[in-house]
């Protein structure tokens, strides 16, 4: 696993831990995931399934794949450039 992937996993883990302290269900979307769980939360590799069950999406950036859900997306990418 590369350094960037490891940092992303660490960030996701911290986010999940914080949400779980508040009793918030967390679902992680990862298209290449093969396991049903990721950092002790439900993992989904089907984008359409994820879109149907997500109330809020936390993303590093807005991507064309989730552009139809911008009303649900919270991101640090304020200007669409990362």
C-alpha cells in the first residue's frame, strides 16, 4: 500500500471513529473493495447502491461520478480543483 493510500485509510479511520462516537452509521464507498467491511464500517463497491443509501457524502473532491449528488457532498474542494 502506498503512502498516499495509507494516509487515506488513516483519515478514513479517524472519520469513522468520530462518527461512531456520535452513533452515526458510516458506509464507505470504494470501487475496488472486495471485503464487506472497511475500518469497522460497512463497505460498498457499487456506486448506485452507495448513492441510494448515503444521506451525507464526505469526499476529498467533487468527481463526475457524484456530481449528481452535490447537495449531499461535503468536501474540502471548494473550487473543483482539488
